[in-house]
């Protein structure tokens, strides 16, 4: 490929070249030959010409840079011609040129770079920003300005900042335009946005051709327009757009840095040009303020008056980079010779077999030191008028940054900055370089923009296209549950709950939406909603309206609106009424609850008897009487009618806690029994999805529903257990037959369907709770702005009550709709009261421990009397003590105290007689 380009290009200038033999210069020459190729009269070129000449003069006036030698600059005008650019590049290489500044245009750079690769002559371009001019394919092409790779990243960040999703790209149809927009598409995709329409224009297109392209753009729905072209042609595009009304309210124009170049070069622009760029947002390469930059800017007027033949003009950022390019090359040449480089050229041995002929292909010379010079260029680290000037390992300049500019009135204002270090900010990037990088969305910031139409309100970014095309909306042609959506007589006329919600939501949109409802399905079987969603994703339909559940697999291919009805999967099973019987009074408590309650009744009775037995006559007497007393006392507390009075503090403590528990138990029992006797009770052997799975019985589902995949994939139910059913009648028959007669144990479907089904089927009921949560929504293609607006409209319907009124109109069922099984809900189990029983048990245990300590202490005071009693009776010590202790516990406290008192008096009298 490279040799073919050489053959073609040399052909165009074969009579002008005479390639000599190898030349070797081992010492520093007095003059270094460098070249420059660009269009002198272009907006960028006229500034670059003055800047390059000024830079050469400054370098030559600084003997320390090149050790006293001079740069000899040869500039050739390509005059916007790619052909002249090719030829003039070869002419420069004929004259032993060490490096070439340029080309200006990316199209020319692509071709000349092939020649530079072969002849090892570095190209240093200050204006060719095509991101595909990479150092991998073109190692001898060095971009001394920022690549469009970063400019497109900045534009993508601006679009993301304002939350737009669809962009129209208008661009010049050449390498510069196509490759730049291609990168923009990649950057937008990283941010979940996209280029919805590309509008290429041929280079140098006429005004009528430009008009035709923009008319097509105006018919699109997106109003976010990115214009990527050249400075000498961009104003004409905007002027045509202004005449077409495309610079009015609602439009957003983001143009690349060609506009800021125009503003810097020709400011102030004509009133006509100013009118065509009002509200436009553009970018300008950011160069930090410095003394070097200030000196160049202040001397610019003198430079243009001396060096420019076509009047004065401003200094653009491309002029700054052109100026630094010369200094970069000067430092690199010095480094080249410091590293032992020499200027030598040699013939290409691969071309020797082409010797002879008029083209003299074999005389093409290769710069032997080209690779070393290229390395020296990439290793330069200097500070120029554009700031720090250094290359990364990828061949890009460090710290790519742009100013974001908004045109307003007769001038423009800076609304922020962009850098690949910290994204969008209102702080200059050089300040942020000292801080850790932070590209989070919360830190992105720009000042307010005055958009086209002189408004500061952020444009929505799109309108419904006015191309006369109706939205093709797919609607499932259902054969069951037609209350949701159904096809009626007429030309594709639909009615139902979903249709009414859709039409009501459309009324809240700020624009008209022409649409056509198209039936999907054969009318004999329910269509697969997933198939309808897939057709939306591939563009067959523009939207889908109907009973479409929002599930994970579908959200991967389309965007859904806000759900307009909640509808999770539920289990419907046969139920039967629980009629009242003679033992209905036992149903409020579970058997375990009855047992525990009874045990605690007896336990508390025994505890109170122990605590009261020694001091309370009501708890004394024959054993039979005491047992009756215990039972009577404790069960009478159930009605707070106990007559026995408690005297001990511990007994009262236990009784108070027990009465509190009894109060709660009786209140709960009464409420539950009331519910059981007054509310119709339904029972089913199936309590929910877990018990249904454990039965192993067949399960019914609606044919075409996502429930089949959910049950088999998510719940691991074998497909052999799943029975597809087509209609509500099939549901009823399968449930009535049951598994033993070829039916099903239960049906699983979405709640919205089941509530409608149960409004006329009283013998079935929803058992358990929803085991999946989801809703229904309208489906639109990915990143559809209409989906966002429709979601907002649905929320408004919900807020003002219209959504509920539509629901009641279509789906309000009869009183037959069952409430679900209440057996397990109404019966009270131990889980509800175990805390109370633990409290009671703890109080009883604590009272017993305290009582035991007290009784042992009292018994110890009577040990001498007990020992005397034991010795007189002739019994052994320990059995006697135990028997004595039990007798002590059984005695009334007053008897014990009286006997102790009498014994003490007798001992005292005896001691007196002995004396």
C-alpha cells in the first residue's frame, strides 16, 4: 500500500524531482532545513503562518537553543488542495528537510503520513485532529495539538450532563468529519446515549445541498445537533439553519472548536454571522495564562501588521500550538545532535529493481536519522505559550482541556471547562490537577447556558417528529380477560383498561402524538408478550401497549414506562367454607397455645398456694379442700372473681403479673372468636407457593405468560408439573377437577388477572401472598424520550385520581371476590404470647427462690428446738431434720412462733430453778 502511494505521488511531480545519492553530515550544519505545508488563506492557516514565522525568528534569536545555528523554514501553500499537499510534501523531502510542520487537514495528513513512514521524515501537525491519526499506524505523524478524541469526549460529557440521550450529527463527509463523529458515537455509547441520525455533507457543498440536508434533520425528533466541520464552511451551515428556523427555542447546537477559532480570529463577526450563532455552545482548547502567552498575545498586532498581507486578525489557539510546534522541533533537533545524531540520507534498497524510467523511483531517499529525531521529539519536555508541552506514551499531549463557550448577544461567555482529568467544572483545570481526580456525576458543573430562543430553561432535547408518520403501536389481541384490552368491531379499534390508561396519559403530553394501534396475535390464542416486546426492540413497532409485565428479560431490550398497575404472581386454589360447630370456641387458640395456657394456670395456682399456705387460712385445711381451693382460685382469676385474699407480698406480686397476662389472653381470645363467628372463613390445604411446591401436584398457568419460565427457572419446578390453560373457563374446570381427575391443585398467574377471575368464581381464592413483585407498563425502544414523558404522565394520572377511576370502570369486581384463607391468620399461636409466658415463669421462679430463702432462715432459728425434738423421739439426725423441716413448712406460722416462745420460757424457768 505504501509503495503504491509513492508511485502515484511521484508521478504527479516526476519532472520536478532529482533524487541524489547518499548525503552524510556528521557535524552541526549552519542551517537546519524544516518545512511547513498548509493553506495560507484559511482561517487556521493565516494565523499559523504568522505564528510559525514568529517562532522561527524567536528560535533563531536565541543562540542557546540550537548552539548558534539557524532554522531555515520553507513554507508551501496547499491552497485547500489535497493534491498540492501531497506534491509539496515530496518537494520538501527532496531538499533534505529534517521535519515538516503540517499538514493542516486530516485528509492530507493520512496520505502524507504514508510517505513520512517510508522516508522517516517526522510530520508535526498543529491542526490535523483526526483521532485515527494514531502513532501505531503512523509512527512518524506527531500531533502537536489535542486530538478530536478528547473534544468528542467533552461533547459527550456535556450531553450526559444535561441528560440527553439522542443526538443528530452533522459533519463534513471526509476523514476529519467521519472519524470524529465515529469517536463521538463511541463516547456517547459509554454514557448510554447515541447518535440517532447522521447527516453527512460533501466538502464544499453548495447552499442548496446544505439546505436539503438540514431539512431532513428538521424532520427528525432529536433537537440536539452536533456540527463538526471546518471553520471556513461552518458559518454557512448555521446561516442555512437559521433561515430554516432551526436556531429557535427547543434546539441545541453544540459545535466543535472551529467556531471558537472563528471568534478568536475575526472577532467581531458581522451582524449576520452573529445572528446565526446565538445560543450555540462551542469548545476552545484551553491554554493556561502565562507570561510567555501574554508576551505573544501583546505582540500579536505588530506581528500581523508586519507579516500578514491581508490585514490584521486575532490569535487563535491553533496559532498558539503552531508557535509551540516550532519550539518543540528546535528542542528536538538540539537533543538529536546531543545524542550523536547526524544528517544523512540513503536510497531505499527495496526500490533498486525499479531503476530506470522517467519516474526515478529508485532515487527516493530515506532520512537515516529520522527515527532518532522522532524519538527526540517525543521526549521533549518544555513549557510553551500553551503551557506544559509533553507527550504521553500514546503520543498525545498531556492535560487535554477545553473551555466551554456559549455565544450570547454580540459576544460569548465561558460557562465552564472540560478536562480528561476531572470532566466538567467551573474551575480551571490547572487548579484541579493538584487535587485527586474526580469524574463522578455529582461533581460535574457548568454555569447556566442561554440556549437558542434566548431561554435559560434546559431544552427537552427532542420533539415528536413532524414528518407525518404515525407511531406504529402493537397491541396484544387477547382472547381472555378482555377487560384489559380487546379488539372490537371497526378498523383496528381497541378498548379496555390498558387502552384507556394509554389515551389518558397521551393527553398530559405537551405535544400531539399521531399513532395507529395495530393488533398483534391471531385472535384465537393469547399472544406472547415477550414476542411483542422483541418486535419493538427491532423496530417493527414503535411501542407496545397492553397488559405487558415488566420483567428482567424484557427490560434488557426495551424501556418501560412507570408501572400503571401492580401485578405480582399469586396462587389461586379451591377453598371451602368452615362452618361453625360445637367446638368452634376452641378455634381461637392453637392446640399448643391451649396446652401452655393450661399448664401456666396450674403452675400459678400451685405457686400462689405455696406462698400463702403458712399465713393464709383460705389456703389451709384437709388436702382435698386445698386442691379444690387451688383450682377454684386460679380459674376464677380468668374472670377476676377470685374471693381468696392473698396476704404475702410475693403472692401478690405473682398474682398481679398473672392477672395482666389473663387480661391480654381473654381480650385476644374474645376478638379472635368474634372474627371466627362473624366473618366467613375459608380453608385450603394449600397455604402458599411453598406448600404448593411441596405437594408435587400439577400447577396451572396462563398459556403465553412469563409464569412458565419463572416457575421452572426461578423456583425449579419441573415443567412436567406445569399445565398450560387458555381461558378463565379452563381455570375453573381444572381447579374443580383437581389433581385426581386430571385437573390442577392450583393456578399461578398475575394478580390483576386473578382478581378479575375471582370476581365471578367464589369457590376459589388467592392463598398466601404475592411471591413476585412487578407491574405493567408500556414498552418503547431503548432510550426513548417518549417513554420518559409517558412515565411522567402516568404519575400525574395517579396523583389526580384518574388512574383509580379508570381501574374502577373496568376492573371493579363483585362482592364475590374472596378474601383468602383466614384459618391460619385468625388462630392465635404461642409465637404471639411467648414473651408473656416467659415473664410469668420468671416471676414465679423468683418468688419461689425468695420464699425458700425466707423459710430456711426461719427454720434455722428453730434448729435447737428441732434437735431436742429429734433426740426425744429417737430418730436419726438427717431423716429427722428433713421430717422436721417438712413439718415446719406445713405448720401455720402462728403455731411455730407460739411453740418457739413457749420453749424459750420453759428454758428460762429451768435455768432459774437450777440457780
